[in-house]
C-alpha cells in the first residue's frame, strides 16, 4: 500500500521534471541562438562596413587625381608627392575610424606601385593577380602555434574589366586578420558565454584565446559528421558528457559562430532538486517500512504464531508452545493458549498411556493364539513317524520344530528383521513338506527389503492358511510363492498358492469378516495379521486378497515405508 501511494507521486514528479527540463532546454536554446545571432550580426556589420570603404575611396577626388596623374607620367613631382601624402592621410583616417585593426592598399597597375598608410612602393603583379577574387578572400597566416587568418576585400576601377591586375586604373585592397574577431570572441565569452568559436570546414577555426582546443576540435569533428543548418541547436556527446551546441551561420563570410556548454552545468539545479526530492522519498519510504515492520512484528507475527500453534494442535502435536513477547493483548492470548495446550497434553498422555497398555496386552494375547493351531499338527506328525520307526523324520521334525518353538516363545521384541521372519517361515514350510512331499516353495525378496523391521509372526499365518486351506484341499496343488517389493512408497509382501482358490463372493465375504470382530466360525490367523497391521499403521496398513496367477489365492500385506504409528493404532 505504501508503494502504491508513493509510486504515483514519483511518476508525477518525474513527468513534471521531464517537462520542465524540456521547456528549459528549449528556452536556453532559443536564448543562446538569439545571442549568437546578435553577436554574428555585430561581426557582419563590422565586416560589411569595412567592405564599403574601398567603394567610398574609389570615388575620392584625390584618388581620382592620382589615377590620372599616373596615367600621364611615371615620375613623381612635387604635386604628385603631395597627392600621395594626402592619399596616405586619408587611408590612415579611414583605418582609424574602426575599432578593428585594418589595412588599406591603393594599387596602380599602370605605374606598378602600391600606396599604404606609411609607404608607396612597387608590388608583385603576379601576387596581386592571384589575390583578386570575388568577395572576401581568407587565407591562413603561418604564425607559430597560433592559427591566424587574413581576410581581404578588393575593389577594382573601372568595374568589369578583364585582367584587373594589368588593365585596371585603380585597385583598392582592404585587409584585417582574425585577431579582430578573436577579440570580439573574448569579449563575448566574458559576457557569460561558455567557449564560443568561429568555424568553417574548408578553411579552419578561429578560437578565443582561452579556448579548450582539444574539446573544441572534438566538437567540430562531431558537427562535421552531419551538414549544419544556418541556425541549429544540437546535443553532442563527448566522452559520455552531453553538450548543448548552438550555431549560427554568417551570411557575409559563410563562417559558423558556435558556442557550447555542458548540460550538467545547465541542469545542475534541477539535478540537485531531484536528489533532494528522491532522497526525501527514500527517507519517507524507509520510515514507512519501519512503521510497517513494527506493525508486522507487533500484530501480524503474534497472529501467525497463534495460527501456526492451532495448526500444529490440529495435527495432534501437543508439545507446541508460543513464547509470549511483551505485555499486550497477544501475550495474554499466548499464555492462555499455552495453558490450554498443557492441560490437553496432560489429559492426552494419561489416556494415551492407558490405551497403549491395553493394546500391548491384546497383542500378546493375539500372538499366543497363533501357537496351538500349529503345534497340534506337528505332534501328530511326530507320533505317526515314531510308530513307523522313521527316526530321521522324527529328528528333522524335532529340529525344525525346536527352532520354530524357540522363535515363537522367546520373542520379546516388538520388531524383528524380515530376514528372521522369512527364516521362521522356511522352518514351517520344511515341516509341512515332511508331511506333504508335493509342497514346493519359492522365496523371492530383495536384499534391502530383508533388512527392514516388521512385527513378528506376521507372515507365517498367511503361509499356514495357504497350506491348510489351499494345498491340502487340492490334491494337485503344492506350489507356494513368497515375494516382496517396494512400490509407490509402500512395502508389499505377497503370499500365493496354486490351491483351489476362492470365488469373488468368497473373497469379499472374507474381507468383510476381517474388518469386523473375530467370531467362533473364523480362524484367528488372517484376522490377527490384519488387526496387527491396522493397529500399527492405522488405515494405511492392511491385508488384501485377490486371485493369484498360480491359480489359487494371492494375499498381499501392505504398509507405508518408514511410517510412524498413527493415533488410530491406539484407538478402540
């Protein structure tokens, strides 16, 4: 329930934070783009202003006079020298009118001279010819480790002539280097920008003086992977760190003004707010879990202990006790429960022990009832053999009978190994085979089964019934088979014969009698075995009678493997 209540709050906060971050990004991108456009316009205005100078100077009267003078004569006279001085003065005034460091040059192709602020000299016509291009010409200046670029603008008079370096009357050239732009970048950075720079893919980069060049080069590499738009906002990831990059293209020079800043710097306040919120949620969750745990310990655990106690009591485990904890309603219930179970246990143990004594006496009585039924026949055989002077038969009978008698009369154990019980059955079958030579028997039990312990005198009554009621009643019969197996968690001990057998109705009637009390008409052998199994194992143990594939009766004793006596074995 706590999680169900907190999860919507966290989701709503996350959604609100996501929207806020998106709006903040858009606003920052728009603001950065506006500032970059404003700065780009300032640079463009300066460059356009500089590019207008040659057009103004080309119409200056002194420059026009200089063009005519040099067209008529190649020699300087005093008037020409004064004219050159006036032109140099005007070039100086024009250069000084701008905050940028610029250079103006006046070329006279007919004379082959160039006039600058402080000089009037010859020039290389081939170099001039190569520098005359349409628009702004930019070339790199080799200056050690600093990357500098020279911007130049050339105006030719008259316009539209072919081969201006040879045929033009006047050529005015304006130059300035990238340090002017670098100064403006430094000032722009000082106003709160992160690290602005100018970039043109086919030319190079103009860094500010404190630029992180390694990071800038990596950004340029990422930006060059996709075509840049005139105005663009892009997020670039460098070394797992996202950067917000804004760029504006100059319509005058074609250079891109680029500025960037880490998103972590922008979103730092939001991240701090997120950490505070999520920390508060975690603290609230821990406090809620603590309260829930205390509620669980103080209420649910005692209730579960009472439930487990009653469940064990239902399973007749009267040793169960509940340890009272604290002084509350549940401790009172635990004490009353322990007192109730203790009284029930005392009463149960008293009745339980009395019933055990009664059952033991009854088992002894049942065991003693097995012996007379067999001894009468044995002594009758010995008498008959003695009359016939069959000493060997008398000795064999006496030997087997003594071992049989010793097993039955000296049996003081409640459980014996099945191997001893089978040996006892073997003695009995040997005695019977002396009386009836047609008797043949087979014992087929696995070794692990012979090691288990069973109640004594539990197999012999079945074999005795097979001999008396199966083989003796049929002159053709004589086969007895004793086998055993473990199947589906139960022990099965099987006795079969090839005697006259029983019909389905007779088997059902016999099973009904075995489930009831013993009467005068029914022998005690099978009933005794069945009762002993049920007394020991309850309803899980018993005797089953079916038709044997030998032709006679198949009697199966079954009981659970390693089963402990249930309470039913002590009930009347």
